[in-house]
């Protein structure tokens, strides 16, 4: 059985500064490993010596981790400051305790030499909740914002007047009060390819799957930096075993640059997501019979776990990691 999104993988050239950044968001190192260039080329499609550091937020060991992948020779500079809605874009989201405290940290850094794109925290009710109508019938929903840095693309959200137990757990030791990754997003060119994730991966579509949205929603417009006329389709999928580690797939309904080559393993920044499965050989057999391509043999990854790679019909690369039940 497949997990929710297991790891959000970040290509990096700055090991210490990367670890310092993620520590502020509540992540600690739990594993470190290496791969020679030849094995990295077979598994990840990029020939470079690799050192990876697995980071865990609190006790969340089965979803929403971060893997910092330090390539001796990176493939390219990654997505950098490109728009969230370029084809191939990836990002992930986390629950926060105080949305303004997190936004202030980025804005204060910008005021003193930092280099972040930060949207303003804004209330949203598009997919859950209701607007506040008076002092007694208060707003139910989230307030969220988006951050783009040279090596990360993230959304942060805070809940108001409702709870989802287990969907985002904020460890009390997290300096900025940030949870593990709760859901991860990709941007693809053809929304018809989303069937691969149910038919082959075995993910479960959300009840509100295949929604159309965009600029007309004021919160979505500001968070995702949309211009007039920009609309998209959105489908969401979760694992059969958990509703955390959700995959969200966006497809713009307008022309936008294709940046797939900058969001592949070996690139800097957010460049890969992984899943865990309980029977990696059976899962690989299933993928091999599908319309996925570039399915690799099962190899030991840098953490000595059986893993294989594939390219889905939407051209996104995935790594599957074996996990004993």
C-alpha cells in the first residue's frame, strides 16, 4: 500500500545554511547517506556524487519529511524565482501556529538583505469554511501565504475556528511553530493524465476533485500570484491509508512557460517528491505494466532502502521507497 507524500526533496549547494533554515521550521536530521555518481544516474537520472540528509518534523515519520539532496555537480539552478504556475512547478504546504509570526520572519529577513518572494497572508474559504458575517458568526477557514526562495517554494496556512486532527502536527519545539508537510503540489500541462495516480498509484481522489478556479477567487489570486484571466483545474489525492501527505495537481488553462527540466532530480530547489510502499517489487511490477516511462531497476538509495524511479505520463519524476510494514 502506498503512503501519502513521504518526502519533499530539495536540491541544495549550501548544506549548512539549508539545515539552519529547516531547523527554524522544526526539522531535525534523522539520516544521512551517500551515492556515487553511477548509482545516482541510474536511480535519479543525474550523474553526480550525492549526499542526502533526511529531516523529520516532530514525530511525523511517515509523511511530510524533507530530504536535502546535495549534488556535487547539480543538473541546473532549479526553478529559482519562476512563477508558481509554470509547468513542472512543485511546492508543499505546512500548518503554522501563528501565520503572521512566520510571515514576519521572511519579511524581516528581506528588509535586511534576504531574497524572498512573500505574498501577504490572506483569508481563504474556497475549499473549506464560510465567511464571517458578524461578531457571533465568525470566519471559518484558513489564512495562508506563499514563499519562493532560491531553494524552496512553500505555502503556510493557519486554521481559524475548525480543526483537522492529525492533518498537520506542530511540535512544541519548532522555533517558528511550523508542522510537517501536509500536502504537496505539482503543475502539469494535461489534466487528463491525473488518472495515472488513481489507476496505477492507487491514490484516492478527494470528494471535491477536479475543481476549476483561478483569478476570480480573491484569496487564490493573491496567494498564487495570478493575473486576470488565469484559471486552472485542481485535483487532490490522498493515500488509502492516510489523509495526510495529500497530492494536489494543478493544470493552468492558459499559456505558461514549461520549466520541467528545472524541477527534476539533480536540480536545485524543490525538485522531487517520494512515496513509500510496503511491497516495492509488486509496486514496480504494477508501474512497469502502465504507461509510465523510464522505470528504473530497484536499487539501494543513499539510505540503504530499496527504491526505484519513474516518469509519470504528466512528465513528473517520482521515486518510490520500499518500507517494511
